[in-house]
């Protein structure tokens, strides 16, 4: 009996030692990297006074996998659903929750060449455009589905629903466009789907909206992208004013440093392992440990760098995206009501460069460094499937005014009045190609005080960006 008790005691001691070892590994891992190796340890040690988001794919799917726009096309006239429209979420949730899960596990009925794009989108259809061509591996991640041996498309840039292409009321014709080819599917409409007639009726519902035309069809301007402009003089568009400021919790002051306020908001649960270096006469504070460097500037720009050399391959883009999104989501409380959209991915040998843009109510918020330099992405993250390598983030807290104002978005008024008087060189250029021609918001990196910004036309060519304030309706 005594030997048995001794063996039980030994077992209990071994278990305690094992748990202690795992916890110590977890603490060390957390100090040296951007996360903990085991979810349980993460839950135990991820407590720093800030409510941490649950970093699961459902959160990423809700926050990042959202359309750039939803367009109802009727021949050459188009109508846009905005995020404030009641139909917007109905369409998007139906496509996201019903159509996409079916599309990613089906073999397409046909694969059509890219040159069929204009013929298909020029027909009666509902098209959902994304800011980027979402890589198929990220789409599978967000749908919590393994791609299996066959991935039938490289990505999703646009999803097109053509309710009048098939007379069968229980089947919808759907296309996926990945910027290389068009993939045609016949999707059975089950009881969870919106009725096919709903998509047909969107034409009638949209008639009270400004009619849009492709920029290339109403001017001599050209573009590699589909840019839509309004030709309806009588119908404007509502926009809110947006308040922009550097969050108080990351303003560089000795008080914020000495009371760990900045550390709690930037370093999170790693704050205890970092040494802080700040002198009031310089324009940044630096936080370092043996492998990680954070630098926060007085203009609200945060820079992060993983110090050791990065010799790893870029790896799985879906895992790299998850690292980037997690890095942002852990600090999302700093940006207020703004949304964050992934707008560009560049592949490199050792990492993926992901560029993110702020949005409010679906309208992009750009930032400029001034001096006529090109528009910058406020968040640029380099990551591979192992970790974050670098990050540069222009942090701003955004608040949206409850009061909306009607603005004039008539293309002819912009062209004949504002552009003529402000940037006539746009009209004189013959071979100019536009990258964007849309309403948006602009804030400048030099504006470090609280400011209220109004919508402006953001017009971009390969050479430069032009900002022209929107006129209030009737202006």
C-alpha cells in the first residue's frame, strides 16, 4: 500500500512538472513570437486589460471577406447597391452563406475564356465585385473546407448571378471570375436560398437609384478596371462627415509610456518582455526584445519588424493572411468605427505583402503623405506562413457623423465644371489610363490633430492622384 501511494505521488509530481514545462514554453514562445503555440495557453495568458477578439475564421470571414460593390446590370445601364441599402446584406449573405459553399465543391459546367467577360457582364445580371482576386486557398480557409485534390479556380474576383439565363425556377446560372477565366455553374436553389425571382426583381427595386455607365463608354478615358460613373443629374448620393484623430491611448507622451498605456494597446500580452526607449525630443518610441522591434511615431505610424533574417519560403497564403488579420484584429479597437479591407496582395519568395485600406459605410478612406506623392495604403503587412515579418500602419481612430448630406455625383458636372477649373490637364491627356475614379475620403499623415473630413472625388492615374471636393447637391 505504501509503495502504491509513493507511485501515485510520483505520478502527480510528474504531471505537475509536465504542466509547468508546457506553461514555461508557452510563456517563452509568447515573448519571442506573435502568438502562443496552444489555444489553452493563449486563453490563460492573453489577458492585458483589453478585450481580445476570438481569432477564428468566422471573424475573418465577417470582417474581411466583403464585396467592394454589388451591381445590378441591365444591358449597358447599371445600378449599385450600397451597404446602407436593405437589399445589400440580403444579397451578400445569400451569396456568402449559400452560393459560395456550393461553388467551391462543384466542378464547373463550363470554363470560358477571359474575352467573354464583357458579353456576360453586359447582360442582365447581379454581380458581386471584390477589391482583390481572393486566392482560392483563403476562400477555402474562410469556408472551413479542404480543397481536396482539385481546385477548379485560382481565386474569386467577381461572382455573377444570371437569373434569366435558365427558365427553370429552381436553378440559377452563376459565374466565378478569377481574372483569368470564367467558370460557369448551375446551382440548385434549396429552401435556404433566396428565391430566384428575388434576383430578377432587383432590376425594379433599383430603378430609384442613379443609373451608372462604364467610364470608357461615356468618355475618351480608358481603364483596365470597370469604373462606373453616374449620368443621372437629378439623383445624388448621401455621405457622412468623418472624424479622424490619433487615438489618445497611443499619443506619444511620457505619461502614456510610464503608465504602460501605449504598451497595453500596441504590445498587448507581450508588454512585459519589451524594453521601452523614449526621449521627448525625438519623434518616436521604440520597444524591443531579442527578436521583435516596434517603433511608434508621433504622427500615429506604427512600424513592426521581426529582427532575425527571414530565410523561410512564403508558404501557404491562407496561413499568412490569418497571421496578418490576427495582428490587425488584436488592435482593431484603435480604429473606431472604420472597416478594414484587403485591397492588394503581392507575392514574393519569402513573404506575401498584403495591403489594407480603411472604409466607412463601404466608402474608401485613403491617406496621403502629401507633396503630391501617390496615395498610400494605411496598413502594409509582410508575412509568411510562419509569422509576421514587417508591418507599417498609419493608425487613426474614425468616427462617423450621424447626419448625412446629399452630394452631387453627376459625372458631367464633375467633368465640365470642377475638372475644367482645377485640373484641366486631365482633359488634355489622350493616352491617360485611370486606376480609380470614385468618391472617397482623404486624410494626411501630417494632420495629427482631430479633424473632420468630407467626401472628395479621388481620381488616380499611373502618374498621380487628384483630389476634388464633392459638391453638396445643387452645387
